[in-house]
């Protein structure tokens, strides 16, 4: 990982916004129908969740959104800079999220992987996640664009 401090997980701060959005874009997580600024703004109103970022030498190299609704935990926007992938940092962020959720008494985590994203699906399977016999349904209440 080079000289300097090792990777560390800290809560999101406004000064990280531009770096986080650039990271999401680099990782292919943004979509035209989801405004990443609005997603961050909405997350910052979440009283039951966390928005940790992973720093290396003061630079954002990872982030994730996690929340608990009283029934299930949710994890979104897990991202690790491609230059730092395969070094266990995604596992580190996921362990952080699972510990956070366990601390709230959360019994189960749900997350979504886009169809065709087999590499990411394998990553989660190695962490003990499995495809379930459910079809996600969605309805947009507030358009982002």
C-alpha cells in the first residue's frame, strides 16, 4: 500500500463528496436515472444508517452506504478504487457494515447486484451471500432528472 498511513474507515464528511462521486463513476456505479449528489443528500438524512469511507493517505479509495429499517439491513454503493481492488479492502468495508448492523440487532442483510455483474456476485458469494428466490420490484417516487 505504499508509505504513509494504512487504510482506515471514517464517517463520510462533506469534504469527501467529490472524491466519492468520482470513485462511484470510476467503479461504474452511477446511472443516468440516479443523481449521485441527491443519493448522498438523501443518505445524510438516514438516522439508522452509516456512510463510511475508506481513506488511504488521506484520499478516498472506498465507500459504502449501510442502513437498517428495523427488519433488514441494506448495503449500497460498495466501491473500492480499481487500483486497490483484490487486496481485501472490500471485505474490510463489508465487515465494518456487518458489525454496524449486528450492533443494531439486525438479523439479515439484503443487497443488490446488477444482472451480468458476475465478478461482483462472486465477491459477495465468497463472503457468504447467496442469491435468493425473490424478485426485486421498484417504483420511482421522485425522479432525479
